[in-house]
C-alpha cells in the first residue's frame, strides 16, 4: 500500500493541474507548472508504494478462432514480486499452453519480466525544476527506466507448417535470458544474454546459403545455443566483450572476447557530439578466439573434397598446409608466426580439436580506432601493431 506521508502533491492541486492540461489547445505547449504537478504526483506514488508479493491462481478458457477451429488457452499461475519504492516488480507467468484440443500446441514452462528501477528517472525529474520541451529534448535519455530484462524457459512448438499443411514444425527452446543493469544515462553498461537448447528443423527449400550448406552436410535439424556478456569498467576505462559464443550440438563451438580501452564516461553522454568524440578515442587492447571441433570439419572436409573431385584426406592435408603458409605470409617468418601457423594447421588436419588465437596490442595503451579501421582495408597497416599467437590441443 502507498505511504500517504510521502505523497507531497495534494489531490486538489492534482485536479487543478489536470484541468489546466485539459484546457490546452491542440499543438500548444502545456503549462510547465501543471505538467510538473502531475509528474510530481506520479513520482511520489512510485516512491511511496510498497507491497507484498502476490500469487494468482491460473486460468483456462476455450473457444473457436476466426478460422473456425477450436482453441484452448491455459495459464498455470502468475507471481508478482512486491512493489518497492521506485521499483516496478518482476512478474512471472508459469505453465502457459495454447492448443487446438488435439496434437497442435505451443507450451511455455515459464516467462519472466524482470524488475524495472525507476529511481533514475525520478531523480532526474526532481532535479529538473520545470519540465519544459527544451529540457525534455536535451534530457530524454535520463527518463529511460532501468529495465532488468526478461527470460523464458521450456518452450515447445508442435504445429502444422502454414506453407506446407502436410508438414509439421516441431521446435523447442530450453531457455533464454536477457539481463540489463548498471545504467548510465539510459544505457545499460552491463549486458548478458543466453540461449540454450534451441532445436529446430532446417527448411529443405530454404534459399539461405548457410542453410543449404548444412543440408548438404546431412544436417536436417540443428540444436544450438549462444552466450553473450559485456560490461563497462568505469575505473579501468574499458569495455569488455567478456564472451560471445555460439555452440552447435555435434558440430562445435566458437567463442570470442574483446577488450576496448580509453572507454571514458562521455561515451554514454546525453550530448551526442561529446559521445561521438569519445567514441573516436577508443583503442583496441586485446581479443581472443577459441574454437572447438565436435564433428563439423569431419562433415565439411569430405563435402568440399567432393566438390573439388579430390581425395578427402589429401584435401584436408592441402587445406592445413595452405593455412600454415598463410600465417607465415601475413606475419613473416617469425617463431610466433610459425607457432600460429602450426596451431591452425593441426586444427584443420584433425590432430587437434581445439584452437586458441590471442591478439594483443603491442602498445599497452592500445591501437587507436582509426588504425584498426584502416586495417580493414589494408591488414598490413595494423598487423605490425599487434602480437598474434595461437595454440592447439
């Protein structure tokens, strides 16, 4: 329940402000003092309200859709956390099911919308004084609430293919999560997301080249997942891509991490000119790439060899040798380049099942962003600024 002592705007003042706002002609600027009164009442309520968690029993209903087919919808329960001052609570829906009463169904074990922190926008409004259009134009990002993200788990789909009624679409998702926190001027500076157990059939008539390649490899459905995590470290002035990985069951995985330096707070400034200037000053510090092979190359090599009409074993040896030679050609005949080339060669040849490549700026301050962008067009312009090593197991 709300704590009335924390609500500073009287009901009479609120009604008076509402009348003034209601009398504003279309296109005219609302009176700032009336706007401030209404917004002040709302922010007071958000700060005053507090409650215990709420559990609601499920529901179910049945009927006939627009297509004349029967349907059933059921929801096991709804759980809402308690309101806290300045916090809109998380809410979770359990055991959702939509079916036509027969074999067709979509089920979801759990779906959650995480809490939203309104304290930042409330503080910005309190410090603003008059909420004029000019202030809103300059500070609208300060009014973005800190949304915590959402998640779901246990999704299963078994329905007819709308484009091919004789076929069915059967897919599942073990879990999905998106987490956002540490907001600065409306931007989350700590982000993570993941998906596991995304199992879906590949469409046999797809025009996508990647899907075509997988089908040619004999892969008719995929079971994949990804993990992503990144954060800004204010004290170290770095932005770290802690992990970006993709995994395919019986295929393998690839994971990358990156550290960017000179990431000052102005990157998140509400002044776009200041943010642009700060972005031009960031530097590349390091990156790492880790790859594992759980069967992908064993499927890919024979296919490529068949296209070249050569023996698969010979083709694999040729590819391994070319990769080793490319490393020496790009980086020169150094011990570091030889080790990198040998690691890549062993991975392609199949004598190693995992490959780690590390890329580090020779200058502790990092490689300027401009130099890295120039390196996209002319790799030789940036390779001399980096240490690149590799190992394979």
